[in-house]
C-alpha cells in the first residue's frame, strides 16, 4: 500500500549545482552574443563617433599614381568596402631606397623615377582602450597595411599614425 501512495504523489525537484551551472552557461552565451553583434549600439545605446586623422605612407609608386591621390577623394578599404574617409593632405617625394655601399654601410638614396607619398585621411570611428575602430567595427593601428581605393586609384597604404582630430 505504501508503494501506491508514492506513485500518486508529485515528485518535488530540488535546485542543485547542475541547475546553477546550466543557468550560468546560458547567461554567458546570451551576454557573448550581445557583445559579438554590438546589440547595445543597434538598439540605440550609442555615442558620437570620434573624428581622427589617419596618417599614411604609400611607397614606390609612379608619378601618375601619385597624381591620382586627389585631395577631397573618398577612400574605401577594398577588402570589405568600408568607407575610410576623405584625403585631406598629401606630400609626394622621391622614393627612398637603402643600399649598401662599398664599405658595407647602409646609405639612403633617392629613386627619381618613383615616389613615396605621405598623407592624411580624415576618418570617423570609435577610439577605445584597445585602439581605433573604423566605423566602430574594424580595428586600425599604425603599421597596418590596407589595400584602398578611390575613384582614381587602388593602392597599398601603410598606416603610420592615428590621432584624434584637433589634438
């Protein structure tokens, strides 16, 4: 008779460590998804973009290519089509080359057939502790090489510096 009594009763579930681990794992997944897809920014918790000046170097290009870097042109990162910004300055100079002389010493020479171009692009994004995020999504830092395009040229440029505009 005692067996029949137990069958009719509802079994109570007790909260245990396995339940706690499952809840923590689900919370971790939800938080990770939110960070991964920038959900805070998408639902309107955003701040103003920072305006920065990206200094760059384009090395060893022909004079016609240097001329194709036109002030005011908009540059896009060819890899993903993201707008980088507007070319606001450029300074072409003869391409530098380092060669070893007869004594084994490196000497800087200039190639008058090609040019190096230093310039600046005004861009928008987020300045964070980790660095600059172009458009809030793509990490950029000095030393990074980008294959960029404008309406006149496609070229590799090396970022030499990123500073807050007006600094």
